[in-house]
C-alpha cells in the first residue's frame, strides 16, 4: 500500500510505543517519516528509510529547528502526529503545581507548539493532496472520561481534545484537517506503568491486573500500539478527506460502557 507516497510525516515521541508503531505504519503506507523524541530513535529511522532528529517538544526553539530540518531535508511537511506524552497518576492533594506544569508542558504546550510551527509548512503543500494536509493529536480516553487519581492527565488530554476541534475549524480553509485519537489502555511502557499502579491498588501482581483490565474491556483484550497507528494512518490519508474535528476512540469498547 502506498497511499501516502510522496508525503512527509513527522511523529513526535517516536522512539517506542505508539509513536514507533505510528512511524512504522506511515512508512509502510509510503510516507517519508521524520522521527523525533528525547530518546534515540535513529536506528528505527534508518530501518524505515526516514529521518531522525532529537527534540524536546516543550521547547519552542527546537520546534523551529525541526521545521527548518523538515524543509531542508525532506522538502516540507504534509502530516504531523503529536504523540509525545507523559502520564501521571497522583491524587489531587499530592499533586504539586510543578507536577501540573511539567505534564501540561509536554501534553498540552507540546501539541500547541507543534501545531503552531507546522501549520505554515502544512499549508504550503496541502493543495497537492485530495485530502489536504493532516494533523493527528494523540489524546486518550482520559480526555473523554474521568480517571480517579489522574486529574493532571485528565485535564491535559481534555485540552488536546478541544484544542483539536478549535484548530480544525480555524484551519479548514487552509485544507489542513485536524483530528484527535483517543487510545484506551495500550501495551506500551506507559500502559505497563498504568497496569502496575492498578496492580498495586488491587494488591495483585501485574499479570493479574493485566487480565482483570482485559476482562473489563468489551473486546476482552488490551490494545496494541498498531491499533492506534492504523487509526492515525487512516486519518492522515485521503480516505479521511472529509474527516476533521473528530475524536476517534480506539479502546476496545471501554468508554462505550
Ligand atoms: N499507552 C497507553 O495506554 C495510552 C493510552 C492513552 C493515550 N496514550 C497516549 O499516547 C501517546 C504515546 O504513549 P505511549 O504509550 O507510546 O507512551 P511511552 O511512554 O511508551 O512513549 C512516550 C514517548 O514520548 C517521549 N517523550 C516524553 N516527553 C517528551 C518530550 N518532552 N519531548 C519529546 N518526546 C518526549 C518519550 O521519550 C517516549 O518515547 C501519549 O501521548 C500518551 O499519553 C497512551
């Protein structure tokens, strides 16, 4: 399948988990992928025939440099996936203002900065494609429903959800589609952290927590990064040409309950 042939896609937080799977899916669909992360993703970039650039999404100077890199090394940008994120499970009274700011710096300001600095490049090349250019922001089911003891994370992912809708309206005339994806519990480093916390709360081991969480999911299994990557690849493609401002939930039915 080469439906993204000729397109350049940037994925943040691409060294592992959902970001790595997304880089793979976009490359498999024919896109030239620029992988960025705090952690090294150069080997994966090389494997995918893509480009690698270290980036802290909270730093505006680095977003400027990454966009200059996309322009000079890949000729521009057609797809932005704001995936880098942090999780925090802490009761309200234990949550410090620093915790709040650190989480929002990555999960919210990182997305804001990414959109802001990518839009000029995306707008330039959007007329080339039937479906225009695309931004996909990775939110969470925690951006849709509450999670006890995760007030910071809830707030940050809710912000991503509604920022996405506002931007979709603002950018529609530039033919830049903007959508959010809302994963349920996905088996990544972050997902394993969630499972360990559930295990500690229930006083069971990680394996038992994992199987209880799977049983509470209507499709009776935990999510794989590839499920999210496939949703992103669809939203980035011309098959989603009439899809903007939407929230795609990929959670095995968890929030339908
Ligand atoms: N795993 C889940 O269950 C789940 C569920 C819902 C939503 N999500 C969201 O999906 C996205 C990816 O999650 P994941 O499970 O793959 O997590 P992960 O922790 O496995 O990977 C996150 C990546 O983001 C990178 N990162 C963190 N801070 C960064 C920064 N300041 N600049 C650049 N990169 C940074 C990390 O280095 C890491 O490679 C996140 O936005 C997360 O909130 C995950």
